C-alpha cells in the first residue's frame, strides 16, 4: 500500500529527536553520514516525503492507536551519500491521519 503525499512529518520529530544527539537511541550520527544535521531538518522532511513516502508500505501491527507500517528504502542526503533506512509510520484510527514515527538503519543483507 502507498500512503498519501500529505502524510504528517512533524519537524519537531526531526529536529528534536532524529537530528539531535541523544544519550540513548541516537540516530543523529547515522543521519550525519548523509549530511543531515539540525540545519537540514527541512531537507530531511522533504527527502522523506519525496524518496521514502512514495514507496510501498508494509503493515507491521495494529496498536491501540492505529495501524503501524514500515517503509524501507534508500535515502540520499545533502552530501550525496545514500543510507538504507527503515521508517515507521502510523495511520491513526481516531483521525485517519498518517504520521511519521521514526527511522533507523536497515539491516544489511
């Protein structure tokens, strides 16, 4: 299944979580390999929409809040380097909105 192009990617999720160095579950170092920094939150948002959201989503599980899905694929950053990522999305039952939850490195095959 493919999600609508207007899925919500909260800038605060990108700048306040993914691109900020954290003591646990830090993803900023991984994303920095492709040139994503706090200064590139808008670019990351656009790249997730253009490069990842256009791919097929796979159902993961039904939660109490809605269906959880994953989309795996290449994400090419500002410096031209490509990272293989898994992104997690949720379609809320209450609102019908699809929202970006997180991303992490895809496992090497």
